[in-house]
C-alpha cells in the first residue's frame, strides 16, 4: 500500500483564538494553507511521490492543549486545503474519493507541536 507522511510545524490555531478582523483571519488562513502546501510539496519532491486519486487522509495534531472534535476539524480546514493542492487532485468536496480522519495527541510544552498528515492510497 502506497503511503506518504508529512510533518507540518506548528498546530493550527483554535477557531476560538482566531483574530476578529476579516483581513487578519484571511492572512492567517493563507499562512496555514501555504505552510501545509510547502511541507507537502517538499515531501512530494523529495520522495518523488505521485498524487493520490483516492484513499484515506489522517490528520494527527500534536499540541499541548487539546481541542474538542468540532474545533479540531474546523481548525484543520486551511491545512486540509493545502494538502489537497499538493497531493489530492480531486479536492476535499463532498464527492471526493477520500476518507478524512482526525485525531490529536497531547504533548508537553517542551516537545514540538504540529500536524502529522498520513495519506494512504486505496487498493
């Protein structure tokens, strides 16, 4: 089974901690999307990985303060868009052939925080 693992530094901000002003929210969303896309392209170029046309995408967030499930999924939206641009040509719409899984791991403040993305191809 073909798989790719990508580490994206810094976990996404909680939806409750996002800026109030629209332009600041847009800038934050763009930064998260581009950070995810850059990490994915780096792995894609290094491993010479091809795009995935169907499969499972797992997001494992490593952070020191855990979020509830709704906020976890919401906080990953912009990173999900960045991963889609780099690896998933079918996008993340409701008819896309991907299964999305979300989890989180609580880490101590001294340990690195971020998002581990695993993409598995369907057989």
